[in-house]
């Protein structure tokens, strides 16, 4: 029984490596951050919250809270694939500053990312933002040299009407970036999303994500709020198919969020986020 379980775990680790680190090049993880995004199939381009510093810097433009947030994810229920994140936001003039950091890894591999972002309003209907991103990767081997990379992300949100927003964000669009090692690469990722505020308590969202090296992904999500205190969320991701769900509760200045996504081969990935609004 013990041998069977250990063999199963080895195969799961190998499968995770094949999914998370395709090819021989070293690439950073560009997963959407925050339990809210994860619960809606990874939709992130149109969300305006503290995690916009990591997802779409334009989402900071109308955010007027001094906030601190932390998030913990355990991919496929394996402690070796933990993913941790911190974010903060500070309103500044006609916009908002944001900083976030993400960390994943274990003894044999470490992947860390730091974002410095700014989003601001241009008129009443156009939001724009830019993010400077630093990526650090290293292995447990004393012979391997660490990898340092610097790139950027830009994003916009266009308010088409009182109920409809169009969002676009891109990470490393022209593949012009600094890297300390020749074998290190960064993907170019583009996201286009639409959000529909069907009612004060119900929002529908959809997003198409395209990595230049991979097929496009279509995501559909929904968020239902009860008196802006309790939230229920769900999402479907296609090509390949997966689904996710989540919930959130707000108490005064605290916001607690939970989500879980399901991969058809690797299983569940739970995530929790905690946010505190200082102002």
C-alpha cells in the first residue's frame, strides 16, 4: 500500500512538472493572483481590486483604498507546489500605486516575482496602467547560476457604458526584456475581457487569454453578491476544460476569500486570500 501511494505521488509530481514547466527553457509562472480571480476560472483583466497590481495594473486606477492582502495556494493539494503572494495599494493623485510579490518553490527550485504598478484615470471612461516586473529563479544546485529577468506589463479598461467594461492587458508583449542567462525565456501573454454588470448584485465576465506559444483559453465567470457582504463565484475554463468556484465574506475592513479550481488530471487547487483595508 505504501509503495503504491508513493508511486502515485511520483507520477503526480512528474505530471505537474510537465504542466507547469513545459520545454527545456526556464519560464516564470504567470498565473492570475488572488482567490477572486481563481474562483472565476482565472479571469483577471477586468477586476479592479488590490490584486490588480499583479493581474492588470489598469484595475488600480479607480481603487481608492489603502489595502494589504495575502494569498496562499496549494496546487493540486501538494505542499511542494505551494504558491504565496502579498499585495498592497496606496491611492496617489488621479490613480493608485500597487506592489505585489509572488513566491513558489521548494528545496530544488525557487520562482519569485515582484511587481511595481501604477494605474490612473484618463477622463471618465478610460483607465490605463503599467507594471514593472522583476523575476528571480534559482535551483538547489550549487553549480547552477540564478536567473534574473526584468520586463513589463500594460493594461487598459474602457468603460463602454454603465454596465459594460472592456479590458485588455498584456505581459511582455514585444519580448524585449532583460535576462541574466541566455537559456531563460519569458512568454508573451495577451488577455481580452468583457464584464457585464447585469444588476447591482450580479456580474458576468468573460476573457480570452493567448500565450504566443500556446493555444488560446476561453474563460467564463460569474459573481453574485449579497448586500456587498457575502459573495458567491464560479467559472469555467475551456481548451482544455476545467472549472472553479469560490466564496468571500466581508466584515468591516476585513475581506476573507476562498477558491478552488479543478484540473481534470491533477485534481483540486485550493486558495485562500485575506485582505485588510487600512483606509
